[in-house]
C-alpha cells in the first residue's frame, strides 16, 4: 500500500505535468535520481525551468523537503538554488 503523503505527491506531480504539457511544454522527469531538489524540468522556446511539484489542499506549501531512508526521517529547508518554480496542484 502506498502511504497517503506519497500518493498525494504523485498526484500533484502528475497534475502539474499534465497542465504544463497542455501549455506546450516538453517535460523531462528524472529516471534514476529521486534525491534531486526538483521533480521535473519543463522546456519551451529554448528555456528550461526546474519545477518542484506539490499537492496542496489549502494553498500552502512547505519551505522544506523531507524524506525517509534507512537512517530514519530527515528534513531540510529548500535553498534558493534548488529549483526555479513551484508547480502546485490544488484539488479544489
């Protein structure tokens, strides 16, 4: 079973990708590395942008990233150089 937080993150990324694709962007997704500070790269008119995708039911997004690995749960604040834009999916 997929944890709810992971599922919402996946839904958010899928919705952001669909929206950007409809707007004519070519979308690149990392195949191997899930530890990048961004989720996708959106490319259009010779310009690439690194996008951090989020799911938000209330319009707020966290200013930190979190992950779990064999050493436990971790958090760290995003830095200004981690990505160019948030892509936020608001289900309502």
